[in-house]
C-alpha cells in the first residue's frame, strides 16, 4: 500500500517536471523561432514564454501537484 503511494507520487513528479522542462526550456529556448511568429499584446510569443510563460507554467504545476497529492492522500486515508 505504501509502495503504491510512492510510485504514484514519483510518477506525478516525473510528469510535472517533464511538463516544466517543455514549457521553460522547450518553449523559451528550443521553439522560440516558431513561437515568435505569433504575437500577444505586441510581444512575440517566444519572448513571452522566455520571460513570463515558464513562471506561470511553474505556478500552475505547483497547484496541480498540490491538487493531485491531496487527492492521493484522501484515497490513502480511506
């Protein structure tokens, strides 16, 4: 039972860290040229991701992790 909890926790962390990598490194560095063809509020999307997008993505990932872990904790306590 405890092993299943930690396996799910590690899976959540792996998936969320992968998403964070894609948003911060991928969108901010690797795909910046493709994203710069789109503009938001007068700024190129690649610039926006490099400056703000990765921070917003990280905050969303934190709240997602909290939600998933609360849900996992509730199922473990039943």
